[in-house]
C-alpha cells in the first residue's frame, strides 16, 4: 500500500513537470533565437525587391549584318593621292639644264637687244610680261614667240597680288592674258607673281582658272637693286645649279649688258638652256634614298630637307607702287 502511494506521487510530479516544460519551451525559443553561422542572430530574409536579372550577352540575339557593319569602326582611309605640283622655284633634272627668265618687259630698246644675243647663241628663254607693256609693244611680243621663246603672265601693272581682293587679282591676270593672246595668238601657260607674293589659295585658284603653273626662282642676282653688270654676272654664275630657274629683268640696261658674258660663262660650265616648260617636263621627285651607314661609322646628324620652293611672301623685286625708281620702264 505504501509503495503504491509513493509511485502515485512520483508520477504526478513527472506529469506536472512535463506540462510546465511544454508551456515554457515555446516562450524560451521565441525570446532567444538560435545564433547564426557567424555568431550573429539570424534575421528573417526580407521580401525580394530586386529587378529581374538581365540576360547575359550570350543570351541576347545577335545584331543583324547591316547593324554589325554600322557598329564596327571604320577602317583607316588609304593615303590620298598627292596633288599635282603647280608651283616651281627649281626642278630636279638629269643633266645640266637651266632656265633663263626675264621679267617686266617687253622694253622698247633692251628686249630687242637681248633677243639678238639669245638668237646669236641659239638660246631659248622665258619672258614674263607685264600686261601694260605687252599691249604697248605687241610687235616685240610677236618676235619673242617667233624666235622660239616662251611667254608668261606677270600681271597687268606689277602690284603685290597677295594683298589684293580676288576680283582685283582676276582683273590683273585676265587683262594680261588677253593682251598676250591679242598680240601673238599664244595662250600663256605660266604665271609669275610680282615679288613672288602669291598665297597658296591664290596659286590654286590661278591654276584652276587659267591652267597656270606658278613659277618662282632659286637664283636672284638682285639686278633690279644693284645696277652693275659684273655683279649680275657674278651672282648668276655663283648660284646656278642644274635645274635652276634664274630670275633677271630685261627692262634694265645693266642686266642686258651682263648677258653676253653670263651666257657664255654658263655654257662654258656645261649648262644647257631650256624654257621653263621644258625644264618642268624634265622635273622628277628629289631622291630621298640614303646609303646604309657602315657599322663602324658614327651616326651622322640628319640633314635638312632640300628646299624646293622660294617663300612666296619674300619680295625680291622693288615695290613698283611704293618706290618711284622701281617703276616699270617703257
């Protein structure tokens, strides 16, 4: 009887403890959640707000062929063809060829004397005529052509064209062009700007409008400034090289007086005389090939490129309008 009562009390206490545990366990769990992997309390995951995932490039459709071509970078353009040469101050030629040129005529006395000298020696030259003079002495213009020489346009009244309006420049060249054609029937293909002053744009325009080659020079004896025959001869002989375009003026007596000795000395040095157009026809690109240096040679300093064109802005003749002594003689 006693044993039975003891077991009854024990079972009652076990049952009451189990009931209490079943009540308290959920409260303990709620108040003390299980730690997360890094020792931090686990937080409930928030509701997802991210935008839908962007498909990977591989998943996108390929662009059509035209679109792909348009999106591709344009290939590098090939080097444009070099523009034709229209301006010359000298030429690169094979042989001892040079061109004698005479400006500002024709002159009533000096030009016929010069023509006699050239004819006696069988030399052909190029004359750049001032329009006013060509219109005044058409018979001399005819003789120049008849004896095989070449004519060029040197403006109507010898102004500095680079400082003039387009309309004024066209008037200067057109009137001279017409005067030459009217005098001898020959259409000039060359033009020399007074003082060499002609902008690059004007050069392109004159070439497009009249078909002119623009002719400068590489030898200038300054015969307009130093009126001395020996000086003219000395400067020309000192600086003339194969391919030279030699500037002088047949309006000055001292220049014409210097020509017999100058021409004979040039011929004695082996030079052959041609017109400017003949010289241009022989022109070829300057050689840029250099011999390979020997291993034992020290590298030489780079040389400056050969200058083939005179600066167009540098005057080499007196300003006709500015100085009375520079006026064209008639």
